[in-house]
């Protein structure tokens, strides 16, 4: 085992682990921005002793099995605030007994066959970036063991169809590796979630992930031609088609299934040429509701900026986007053929009619993009300095959006006052549609060391209760996992829950696939 546990809880490579001297230097800056004191940097603790594995892989699977403590710990956590906090303290309460890395579908089938016969729980694992406990092997009792099924060896672009502009991509392929493989073909998937550098294609599909772009094909759903899964009862592969009306879509059932119905192994995904022209601008609004009115107007007018991020005044100040006390709308257009200046000009003109003013220069947009890309690394620093730093998102139709944003902000603010004494909740719109948008909230508050998990649990419950009460969804793109189960159960129609349980029983009769996610074990 190495001396550092950053691999267990950190976002970057070994050379990006926060250093104490850097944290000491950053502390006054953070304190000035946050408006409340930060604490002395916490030193990451050694990994606590894990319980010994309760099982051993059968002989044929031994070459792809690992029971190394650091490996098991790495597969015992995702990357939520709770995960980062527990990981840096060396606490991994639910490690898998084994990590299995199948190298092809035959080995994956053998893994699932063994798990079904021995009733061993199997938790699929891609990049490990879940922020909702979707990959944490907290499967409850009733299982003699649990394994993490790491799809990292099933990676690469297996085939490119330049005529239809599509590619067959294996599930364990991380975002950067996918784009690198497509570059020689001058094609791109054009899908960049914030977790892009770590997350994988299979994880995107299993969680219905959303990319960075705010309009158009926002979710990975829109990019799918066909999905292939291995289930305990056989292989499920949809026919590759541009569209079909042949009954309920098998792809739609697979998307967002979070590993409870089968393990995604590959998919055909729609590609496009790389954009040749770009243009951007930032528009300031006197208030967040004024900005939402402008975003609604431009989407309903048929304008579709690739980037359309409305950031409230507090977040604009924190990220260095705008320090004027105004909300900032960061806009970006791109095109495959020809300039996009006309579209950008029409958008800015429409924003002006709604009370917006264009901010000169590109510094505001550049500051926002930089903060977006560095957010996972900044969160690590904040957590080490004793700050609760977490996000949650939802979506709602335009008729209830302003009320939802205000109501959720008030509920979270009240919870922060009660459990933390103070704190900040900010909001931005990440994705916009003609009929609604997706608000994304950031929570920053002083932590009580030793009591952080309880503090965040109260704040998160208040936020989720308010989201559902005000007509939103418990998640727009972060998935359900185990963290959202209570609110997901309240949101989904009861007859659909019956249908989902029936599908689970048919495809996973032993109930070993990711128990506790979407459905009870």
C-alpha cells in the first residue's frame, strides 16, 4: 500500500493531491470569498483496516480478481462530499470483498453466473464518479459477499461508421480516450460532463448523464443508436437504428437503469464533425428571475446556444465571473459550417429586450469555464479546510421555475442556519429547454468536524423535500443511486414501480445486481 490515500478519495492524479502549504496560502482567500472562517487544513488519515474478504473468486476468475486493500477501498466510495470526507479520513464503511475486472463479455458472463449461483451482490463500476452512492457496495444484509465489477478493461472504440457518423464504443472507455480515438476521423461525440476526464461511456448510459452543453442533445439519451448489456439471463442488445416505433424502446429501459437490470458493455453512439466556428458573450441581468425570463424567451424563439449558463449574483462573484451584484448569462454558439455571429447577435439583442446588458470582453466567460473545470479540485481543498461543499440539481417547467428556485434556496438557507450557523446557497441554470430548465445549486457552509455527515444529511433532506414539494425532479442528471431513493420512490408512479420490479425479477432473478439502487433488494 502506498503512503497516500488520495487514490481513494481524490479527483486527480497523484501529483494533484492538495498540499498543506498550498491550503494554508489559499485559506485567507477562501475565507474572504465565503464570508465565514475556514479551519486549519486537515491531514488525510491512513486507510483504516478493512474487514477481510468474505469470499474468494473461483479458479477461472482468479486472474481478474483483486483483494488488495487500496483497490477495495477505491471501489468502496464514489465522489460525493460524503465520499471525499470519509475517504480522506481513511473510512470506507462498505468495501467490496473483491474487485473483478472482466476483460471481455465472456468473463463478465462468468462473473454474473458465479454471483447468481452464490448469491453474491455485484455492483458495476465505471469511473467511480457517482455522487449519489451509486457505486458504493452498501447492499444490506442477506448476501454472503459483494464484488465490484470494474469495466475498465472493456475500453476503446471498436468500430467507426463514417457514413452514418456513429461509433461502437466499449463501456469502460473514459471521455478523453473516446475523443482521442475519434480525432483521426475528425469526429466527436460532443459530450462533456463535468466528470469527463474520469467518467466512462457505460456510466453515462447507466445514469442518463448530461453533458456540458445547455441545449439540444443535453443528455446521453439523445446520442444513442443501440445499447448492449449482459444480464444474468442473457445478452440484451437493441437493433441499431436511427429511430423506431416498434413498441417501448429497449434503449429507454436500459438508460438510467444504474446497473440493476444488467451491465452495459458497449453502445453505438451518434457522432458529428468537430465544430469549425465559435462565438461567445456574457450578459448581465439585474436579477436571476430577469435572466430566467430571457433564457425562456430565447429558447422559445428557436435560438439554441451551445452554452447557456445563467449564474446568480452570489455564484458569479464566487467564481470571478462577475462582481457587480448582477446575474450573469454565459453564452456560447458553435457551428459545423460558417460563422455564428448572427445567432449570437440575435441572442444578445433578445437579452437586451429582457433587461440584460452585454459585458465587454471575454474575461467573464473564461472565468466561469475555468471555475467549472476546476470545481472538483477546489472542492477537495474546501473540504480539507473544514467547509461543507456539495451540489444538487433538479429541473422544472418554466411556470414553476422561479418559485422553485426561491423556495429551495430559502429551505436550504434555513437548514444551513439551523445546523451550521451560516452558509451560502447559490444557483445556476445548467440546461435549458423550450418548456423548462435545470437549476443547479451549490452549498457552502462551515462544517463541525466530526459531525459533517449529520449536518449534510439534514441539509440534503431539506433540499430534496423542497424540490419535490415545488414540482421539481429529485435529479436532472446525477442519477438516483442510494442517496435519492427515498425521494425517487415518492416521485415515480406506483404502476411504473411495479413494472420496474417485474423487469428486475425477469432479468436478475437472484436480485444480485446493485441491490438497493432504484429498488429494494
